[in-house]
């Protein structure tokens, strides 16, 4: 039976070793995480497709200013003898040749000269829309960078909570061993020893919850970065010290007006809409083009035509525009009004976001000093209470309460620093200045 137990233990040991070797451990800085998140983002892939689509629209607009050359040809077989009645004076069709086939070919060239500005406006409008698509993609990159930072922050907090709880669990377990000896020697009551055991159990539960949160945060981060979900990520613990001092809120408002990509994208769309209105007005104007062509025909035993070259000027004007309302113009004006209102709303939202995140960042920084003071007080309180308890001047309940307060305060300091670092990054996101290295 002992051999079986030893074999089972050995199998479990080697299985655990194999599992940990199979699980890749990856050390990752925040900047590296952001780059991975951007390179594997599905949203940015959609944005890239939209940019390609806008670029194709620009190419189509440019193609409208190029010459049009069309070539056509046809061949017809006539199974029945056609009736031919020539109207040329002195020429009779009677007894003429039998026609059973006809071949016809033509080439036509058209070079646009004037279109009321529709082609020019179309090209400029398409350029603005390409730029708007690129700016929207840049704005999405900044949003993804913040989302990655948020996930990174959650992973950091969960990892730090585990460290603090493991240290306290070790200390609590040692204390349990000491109290058990004291109970056996009749120094303390069994009830006091059980209170200490209960505290240890509570710490174990907190540690289990912290590890569960860490595992969930790790899997979420893996998926966000496009890594196998079995990858164990190790974060850079120094990133929480990167935040700088806050400047006046007016500085961040000014930065937002200059750097927000979504605001710049709206501006490009408004320019495109203005040109769309001009192009719609140009629909009421005629189009002029230089034309040229070549015609060839062959009717065996009857008629052959070649070198029939022509050129001239073509004018096109849709007379129905006289009584039809220009719906394209109305749609374009409505689009301008919509974008103007969207721009105003976005400006208001930006002001609200910047002020809100500025207050949150300032609040988060102030929380750090409060939590540090609280941790200092909790640690000192535990030291004093422990001395009192050792000298019989404090109860077990007071000692355990002081220990629990010490754990909560130390975890609170770490969380406060991490939250402050994330709040500052959120502020930078709202100003459009969150750096992507």
C-alpha cells in the first residue's frame, strides 16, 4: 500500500511539473502589451478594411477625369435573303447580290472637358473621407491602448493582492502553531486559539478569491493580446510609478481640442460634405466632352466601310432638372447639418469627459496619501496591539481585528496607486494624447 501511495505521489508530481512546463510564462511591460493588443485587434482590422474602401472610392473619383474609350463589334448571320430597296437615284437593287452576313465595329473616345466641377469636388471629397477613416482608426488605437492598460492594471492588482495575502497567511499559520502550543500548555483558552484559526481560514478564502480573480484577469489579457489562454503573464510592477503631476484642467482641454482624432475625423467629414453640396449643385449644369470615333462595316459582296473617323464636341444636359427638385442637394445639406450638430455635441462631450477624468485623476492621487497614512496607522496599531496581547493587556479579538485591518490597509495602498496610474491614462485618452510607443 505504501508503494502504491508513493507511485501515486510521483505521478502527481510529474504531472504537475509537466503542466507548469506546458504553461508558457511571459514577462510583459505595459508598452509591449499595448503593441500586442493593437496588432491583434479585430476592430483595427475592420478599420483597415474601411480605409481600403475609402481609398477605392478615391480611385473611382479620380478615374472619372480620365478619357473613356469604348470598343464594340458585332457579327450577324442572315439565314433568309433580306429585302433591299436602295433609294439611291439610278441604282436598282433588283438582281443585286445576296446578303447573308454583316460585320460591324466601332471605337468611341470621350474626353471630359467640363462637368460643372462634379469631378473635381468628388476627388477632393474622397480625399477628405480617406483621411477621416485614418483618423477614426487612430482614435480606435488610443481606445484599445487604454483597454489594454485597464486589463494590465487589473492583472497587477490581482497579483499584488495575492502576494500580500500569501505573506499574511504564512504569518497567520505560524501564529496558529504558536497558539496551539500555548493552548496545550494551558496558557490560552481553546476559544482564543479557534478565533485565530478562523482568521487564518478567512485569509485562505481571500487568497482563493484573489487567485481566481488573477486567473480570470490573466485569461482576459491573453485573449485581448492574441496569446494562447494558457500563457501566464508577468507584469512590470514599476509601471504604477509612471504618472506625473497634474497640470491645470485648461491645459488638458486645450490638448483635447488639438489632438482628439474623432474631432479631427468629424472635421474631415464636414469638409467632404461641403464639397458634396457643391457637387450636387453642379448636377444642374451641362457636361461638355471632346468626342472621337472610328467606324468600320463589312457586308460581303455589297458594302465595305473603313477609315470612317469622326471627332467633335458633345454636350449633355438633363432637361428634367428644370422641373425635378435636386434631391442630392437636399441630402447633402442635411448631411452638413447633421455633421455640424454632431461636432457641437462631440465638443460638449469632450469638455465633460476631460473635466470628469481630471477630477477622477486628482481624486485618485489624493487617495494614495490617505491610504498610505491609513496603512501606516494600521501597521503601528497592529504592533502596539501585539505587544499588549503578549503582555496580557489586549484580547485575542483585538489582535485579530488589528491584523485584518493591517491586511486591508496594505492592499488598499497598492490598489490606490494602481487606480491612480490608470486614472491618469484615462485622462490622457480623453485628450487624445495617450502615447502608443
